C-alpha cells in the first residue's frame, strides 16, 4: 500500500518549526553567555547539547513516522518544543534552562523527522524542501532583525521558538494518522533486503571525514555572533542584518546547486568548494570590521549548500540502497552537535583568528580524501536528496526497477 501524500504546507510549517533552533544558534549561544552566569564555553556546550538532543530524535524516529503516525508524532514534537523552550525562556536557573533546551531540542528533532519523512512522499519533493527552506530562512532572518529590539536576556529567542511551535499546532490536523500495515510481496521484500552494491573503501573514507567537515561549519556558526559583536565591533542589530542576508545567500546557494546539477562533475565542486569555504572561514574569524565580517559570512553561506549537495549526491552514488548516504548524514550530524562547543573552546583558548586558521586547515585536509572519493566515483549517477543544514542528516529514497524515476533534489533541511 502506498503512503498517503500530505499537502505540502503543513510540512513546510513543521520543517520551519523544527529547523528554527539551529538557524538561531549564534544568538542563542550569545544570549546564554550574556544573560546567564555561564562562560562562553559553557554556553557553547548548551548549544551542542541542544543539537545533539535534536539529532538523537531524528535518528530515533526517522523510520518510525508512518508506524506511529505523522499527526501524533508531530503533536508530541510541538508539545516538547513549546514546553522545553518556553520553560527555559521563563526561568533564570541554569539547570532548568539546560533541561528545557534539551527537551526543546528533542522536540525540534522530532518535527524535522516528521517533515523530512513526509516530504519524501510528495510528487515534487524538491519543491516542498525548497519551500521549507524558504520558510525557515525567512523566519530566522526576520527574528535576527527583530530580537535585538526586544531587549536583552536569554528568554527572547527561546520564547520565539516556543511560540513558533504553538503557531504550527493547528496545521497538524491535516497530517495522516498511523498507516495500517500491509503485506509485502516476497519479491519486493527480497529486493528491499538486498544490500546493493557497496563501495566499502570509498564509503568508509567519506564517513570518517564528514564529522570533521561538518564540525568546522558549525564551530564557526556557533560563535559567529560573538565574532561580530566583540571583534568586528558591530551592534547586535547589525549582526542580525548580516545573518539575515547570509541566510538569503544560503537559499541562492541551494538554487544554484540545483541549477548546476552534474555539469561540473563532483570532484571540482567538492574540492574547490571546500577550499573556498576554508578561505571564508578564516576571513570571517579574523574579521575586525563590518565589511570583512559581512563578506566572509555571506560568501560562506552561499558556497556551503552547493558543496553539501554534491557531497550527499556522492554518498548516494556509492550504493543504490542508500546505505552510505544515511551513514554519511549520521556522521555529519555528530560533527554538527559538537560544533558549538568546539568553536567556543578554540576561541577561548586561542582567540578567534587562530580558531579560524585551525578550522580552515582541517577543511583543507578533509578536502583531499573527499575529492579523491569523488574522482574514484566519477561516472556514476548524481543522486542528491534532501540535505539538512545545521544538524546535517539525509534521507535517500531507494531506487528500484519498478519504481518511477525520482527527480534529483538537493535542498537544505535544518535538524537540530
């Protein structure tokens, strides 16, 4: 029995509510540092814990959405997000804030799992993913412009997350209930169980490198707010404007990756693109003025989605069953969760410029094996699927001889 399709708009709303926390990570970490008796490193650790909780929910529910029911699971996620983030916003006790962040992060990851799973059933998954990205980028950009004018304190961004969850609740009535189990023909069951043609060496190399690649991106993202405020000497409102423009540039990067497709192969976008990201990371971290900071942030957010879409396409090409793509996405999620704490530790011990150099070197070293895998895999089909920004994870639909062709798609989906 085929999975019933859902109108894309409830999924876009769920996607927005689930991915908003990682997008607001710089201001969340910065406000925890300034509004609570926490050091910069401790605030980064809370951000990492939030993302790790979100990633854990994604891993737990990714294959269980239809069995539990998208409607039921989405409401659980919205309730956890509203209670967790709302409770953390209304208290100044550090243990309660940490517990609320963990609870809210788990809710965000649950929402992202529901949205990603249901988006894969849409007639045009790329369109639904792009709409979700547009929603979360637009809302995050609006909040970056608005929050500085609402006063200081850690509660404002957390309350915004809770209110977003509550606003999405009415749309969950249009999501499907648990799907009834249907018998699967023996031939189809055997086809699903077949592992496919794996490329262990290439796959293991990519899985081992991706945590470092993803960690660099989120190490910088987690401390970007503090770089803008303390080193580039911007006001909080100005930093918000830069982030809003950078999020718009990220959307252009997604559309650019979609337009380029396989024309440049995989090795050139992955290798040269990662090297370009390394330069943007070093530039952003060493910025001592508004112009340099803005250029570094906007350029980085433009190139990142292009490279990421090709990485996911490369992982998907290593095995028709999608096994390596799932493992690569999981490995990237681990790097994402560790990013804020790593960035805070490096910045506290060595300063922002040295942190940028260290992260850039790690990226350049990671680019070598990634490019080698891309060169070895040259000639196999490019199958990019949904890519999650800031909490990176992947869902790949297995291609079978009897299934209609799946349109290539590469759009960021933020988890926490």
